[in-house]
C-alpha cells in the first residue's frame, strides 16, 4: 500500500538577487519567511514510518534557517556551467531542497528496497513571504 506524507517547514532566510537590474529592491540584501512543503509518497517501512519527520527537518531547517541563502548556495558549491553561483530564487530554492532530500534522505532509504517499497519525492513548494509560490513537481 502506498501512502503520502507531507512536512511543512518555516524558514527565515536572507538573500539578494544578482539577476535583477541595479537598484531593484531584490538586489539589496533582504529577508523572507519561507513556508516549505515537502510531499513524499511510498511504502511505509518496518518502523511504521516512510521517512522520519525529524530527519526531514534536520536536513533542511538546520541548513537554511536564519542563514543567508547566497552564502549557503555558495558553500554548497551550487554553480552553473560558467561557475556562477545559482540565483537564490524561489524556483532554485525548490530545486536545491529537492536535491538534498533525494540525495541525503531517499537514496539511502531506497538503496536496498524493491521498486514497490521505494519512497519518492512528489513535490517541493516554497512560498516566499505572503506572496509568491514556486513548486517543483517530480514526474515518475
């Protein structure tokens, strides 16, 4: 039997964008409260859990909360082919969170599982303040 679980995390982060014109309000360092929703689906393990909610929180909240996203992206070596650090947009933040969850949490869980018992990331939603929302939807 497959189930879905979701976890909401609240993160307070600073950042600035370099992809906008000089003088644009987002070019200056500023902060947001981000609401991050993570949706997983799969089989429940022998522990009775698909994934420990505490592990999800530790992987994301501990890495990003009360941090400057530009510094975190740079420290994680999140650069494009030209060597430029990824912009700290909500869209890229979704992608970074998805990669961390898949590589650090799901790969170890799924490593020795049969296909019917694997856990999948379905959605990462990042709401920036009270306004914009970006979503990353994983298609299988």
